[in-house]
C-alpha cells in the first residue's frame, strides 16, 4: 500500500509495488486537484481554509499597506464606546470639532489650554479693562479698590462722589447741622404732632402710654425696690395720702406720715390686723384669733373650749436613757388649746478642770407635733462649752427655744417658752431628746422635765 506526501497528500508507491497506467493517471489527477486549491481563501467556509488567527500572523504582517486607508466621518455623533475602527475614528473627530468650534476637526485651534488658563486667572489687563472713566471698556478696580465713571446724566446712571457732595452742600445750606439744634427739631415736631402735648407721640417704646388724667392697663405692673411704696393722694381731702407699703416681708396700708399702720399682713400670712380699729385679727398655729382690747381669744369653732377647766401634764425625770424620745404630753383625737408650755433637757454630766466647769458637748431636741404636723428643733452644745455662757433665744416655728449653760456646772438644758396659746384640732404632742456627742460622755444619762397647761373642747 503506497505512502502519501505530507503537503498535498499524493500517493507515493512503495519500492515493491508495480506502477500501472491507472496509478499514473490517478497521481496526475491528485496533483491537478491540489494545485487548483491554491486559489482558495482562509475564511472558514466550505472549500476554503480555516480563518487565520492573531497567532497565525507574523510580526509586522499587518502594516498600513495591508490594512489600507480608512475615512473618518466627523458628522457621526458618538453613541457609545464600542465600534469599528472607522466608527471610533469618526466619533473622535466629531468631539474634537465640537471642542474647537472650527469648520473642520483638523483646523488650527483658536487658542490653547495654556492661553485659556492664563486668561482665566488674570486680574489686570483682561479685555482691556481699566479703572479710568473710559468709554466702551470694562471696569476694573485699582490698587485701592476704586474705579471711576463719567459724569452721570440719566436717572439710572452711577452717582459719583462729586455728585453726592454737591447734594450734601445744598442740604447743609438748607438745614445746617451746626446751627439747627435738637431744641429746634423738637419745636418743629410740636407744630405738627399735637399742640400743647410736649410731644404727643402715639407710642412709647412700642406701647401706648398711659393717660395721666385716667386710663386702663391691660397688663401687670411691677415695682422693684427695697421697700416699694405706692402713694394715693386725695386732692379733695386736704391732700391726704394713703401709702401701700411692702417692707420687712410684710404688707401694710399706712396714713400720711407712713408711720401709722392701719392694716397689715405678715409675710407668711400668720397674722392680720387693723391698728386702732376693732377687731384686730391674727392667725396662731393655723387658727384665727381676735383681740378684745385686753387679750387674744379664738374665733368661731374654738369658743366651746372649757376655758375654766385647765389640765396640767408634768414630766420631771433624771438619769434617763440618751438618744430616746421622752414625752411630756401626748394628746390624741381631741381639740383644745395649749396655754402654757415649758420644757427642759440636758446632759447629766459635766467636766471639772480645776476651779472651772465645762459643759459636755451634745445635741438637744424638742419635737412638737400639732395636728400631725411635726417640727423638730435642735440646739447644738459645743464640746467643753463655758458654763457661764449667757443664754440665747431662737425663734423656731411656733415655739421659742432658749439654750442655757447651767451656772452650777452639772448639766446643760434646753428650755421651750411660749406665751401665746397654741390651738389644735386633732392632736398635740411634746417630746424631749438628748444626744451626748463629746468623746467619753456619749453614754451619759440625760435629765428631762416639762410642764404643759391646756384645756380641751367640750365633749372631747
């Protein structure tokens, strides 16, 4: 069986084969067919060769001569970023022509980017601009920020300084500032704004002013002063004055000399009275009293108290436990009046240093309960207080507290004094408490004592 050639696949008889006329003719036909195929193309279609890829091209094979000329069309507007070489070139020339604004995309550019940038950043000499009054020229400011214009002629023209100065000269001549004073201006205003009014202004600081002859205020009036006074004068009663006064936290109405107080209310509303006019009134411990000319007595529901039946509660005990409340009187679920109350509490110990006595440091308390309202009143005794110290009086709530350092030196005591009666509608309780605080004496016993005189409402 014959071999075949590598290029044209022609039969090649072996050395032991006989070559016949028929074999010869077949070889001639094969050569003819192979040569005929030399005119085929490599477009991948039937009868032609496969397409040639980039790998099948030799370096430098795709030259300008091989590729040939392409014609760009600047009239084509870009529609994307993908296209043939001719289409892409056409789009590029279209954009160049648009940027240049020339007839052809390849014409010389009107200016360069460098020249355009220099023009944009320039501050002088741009388009022939000047600060002088030059016709048909752009205006620019000089080194002092000024520019000039021609003499104005139309109403909408720019005014110049010499124009304004001329107007000021005319105005000053008509109304000279040096000779036309504030008094002159006021005189002129008065002639057109209400004769005889001083200045009949419609508003003062944005508000309608009050009429001195009589008016109505729609807002509040505040007077801030250490002792504000409002004076009312009766012109038809020998100019008698009445004064509304707030002083010392109290409110009062006084007569002409301010010294005669005719009506007063305390700051906390605890009392109210009329001087020299009966009845005078006051509130004591929350209950109303009136002055009958010799003494204060209750008003209204408290008149049924058994004034002639006085009760007395007494406590007098020494060596009592410290830091414990000790009751002098405890009245519950009753109504009545406390007419007198005295109480004392002290530490039953003293410090002896030679011939001197010193009081033990402590805190002493009186606790008062009136109609479930509790008030605790303390007095602090410093360590080693001088036994000869003078007593002090402290007003605390409804009571007066006096601290005394006993001259005998054996103890310090707290005294509660009350001269005015105390009314109660539910309960009344008076308690004493001592707390020795000086080191070495904290467990010292205390002495407590007190007396309360009271009367109860009938039926309680």
